[in-house]
């Protein structure tokens, strides 16, 4: 079998960042998958599932309600390695195209108070595994390192 695209990325030199993971074509339509890398793979500890879960609920809620991006948002969810998230948007996009919406999502999560959307046994399969405080720690780190001052080395995969 062929190696999938995400396993061909050099994780040894991968910084936190916003990267185009892949583009797929559905008929004439293009969708772009982004790698939102929150921690340095194999250098920093992976994120705890409770913090990731809270970011997933809040991030998906924000994106699917954003006036500009709700109809372009296909998916937002965590990576299995717990070092970041994938977000899939309709369109042929570059990291620079999504920095603003990611900043607004980060600000939404960082200022969020109250019950996490979907925090109930009816709405979520593992609703007790949430931690808003941890989610804010992870999001603050990502916003500071990546979104506040994006640089080319954090928007293009290393060779």
C-alpha cells in the first residue's frame, strides 16, 4: 500500500503552525484540509484528551456559526496523535486565507465561559471528558506561537 500523505510529512522538523495537509476534488469542487499543529510532534507532550475535546466542541460550534465560514466548514476535529487538529474547508485555500477566522475562533474559545456546547450525555458520547481551563491553555499557546504573528516557516511543511 502507498503511504498516505500525512505520513510523508517530516515530523522531526515540524513547528506549531497552519499547514495545507491536502486538497481533494469532488467533481469540480475543491476542499482543503489544514493541519493546525498545536504542539511540536515528538518534542512536546501531546495534548490531554479533555482539553482537546473542549476545543473540538467550541471550535466546531464557532466555525459552524460564523457568518462567513459556516457554509465552507466541512469538518473540525483532533488528530489521533493529539498534537493538533484538522479543519476542512470548501475551496482551494492557503493558510493565509484562514488566519483571520482561526484568530476569531481562538478569541472565542479564550473568552468562553459557561457550559461547553454539547456537554450532556444526550449530545455527546463522552461528555464528561472536557476541560475548558486546559482548552484555554492549549489555545493560548497556539494563538501566541502561530496566529498572533504567522511566519512562512509555520505555514509550509518542512522538507
